[in-house]
C-alpha cells in the first residue's frame, strides 16, 4: 500500500537531501581544488587564480612528479606496507575473532581474553614505550616497524567477532556433525559466508595503513624508506625545494611547488579513491550485522 506523504514529511525529506548534499560538497570541494591546481599552470597556481577548475590546463606537474625518485620509492614502500599490513592484520584478526565468538561453555576463558583486548583499546603505553619496543626489537628503519606495532586492530576484531556470532548456529553444527574440526569449519564454512565483514575490515586496514604518516617519521630515518604519506607530510611542511636536485631546480620555471604538491597529494589519494567504490557496498551488512539480537 502506498502511503501519501504529508507536507511536513516532504519538507523534512527535502531539508535532509539539501543538508547532506551541501555536506558532501564541502567534503569533495577541497579534493576537486587540489585536482584543479595539479592540472593548472604554475603562474596561475602561484597567483591563487585556481578555484574548482584548472587554469591553463597542463600535465607538466604530473610528469615532473613521476620522474621524482623519492616519490616513486615512497609509493612502492606504501604499497609494500599495505600488502604486508593488511595480510598480517586480517589473518590475526580472524584467528582472534573466531575463538572469541564461541560461547563460554566452549571456550572457558573467553571473557577474560575479551577484556584483555578491550583494555588495550582504552589504555596503551604511549609513544616512548612504543618507540623503545620497536628499537629494542631491531626493526627500526625497516618495513616491519610500520607493520608489526599495529598488526592487531582490536576494533576490527570486535566487528568480525560480532559477525561470526551472528552466523546461524545450525550451519556450524552441521559442519561439526560432518566431522569437520574448528580449522576446517573456519576456512571452509565461516570465512566463505563472511565476505561483507572481511571486505569491511580489509578496507579499514587498507585506508589505515595508506594514510598513516606519523609512525614513518618516528621509526624511519632513511628518506628513501619513508612511506608515501610521511614523504608527503615532509614536502608539505617544508616550504622550499631543498630536497630537489640541480636538474629538478632547472624545471622550477615550468612547474611550481603548489602544482607539484597538489599532483603528489592527488596521486597519493588515488588508490583509495579507486578501491573504495568496490568495497563500499559491503559496509552496511559488514558493520551492522551482529548488532541486532534475537
């Protein structure tokens, strides 16, 4: 039956659409401006003439960036970090969430382990103890210093735990009746039906590792081993071209620091912009499932 909407309801819906549309534009506008600056001439960018559309369209900044060895090295380090960090993080998250999703009668110390993990969400040692641990373990200035300290994300574990607990018990019981153990049930039954939750925490892990920049500045001393976001942070904070070679400085007349930084920022954001639409459809079922109890 189709219900007729009241005038107040129609006005409320129109207000919501207008408000959310304006909010979306406020979020998108800075990215569009960076995109426009990256494709604009250096003189227009330096004079502040670029708004949301390129002025005197040119791709010279992107050509300049792609010839920058430090930028390309930083991009490769970030790709390596995401590949290792997501693989290790999701693997550990699954191995933690599956036993914690069991009832107390099946896993006697489940509650104690859950409190241990939740405690680490609320309290942590801080920057100095973390730095000492990384230094004493001998992984300073390596890719492992960026991957291992944050390998276990408790928030993602809780999301996956709730998803596992919401799965039909009959499905798991049928697997055990057929003679499967916990390992076979996890890999052959639970994980294949947990695609929304796995896709959601995978996206969280990818975005987290890709956008992380502070640990690169703390744990990496060699500029050639900086991840991309740490490298971008250094060039944005520093206001000159001191890192560039004499050959690069000869090209300053062609491109400006604003257009180069804009091109690097846009290229740094591009992988996340490409991945997000393919995983966004799993968000609702991946996050909400498990929150509604029978």
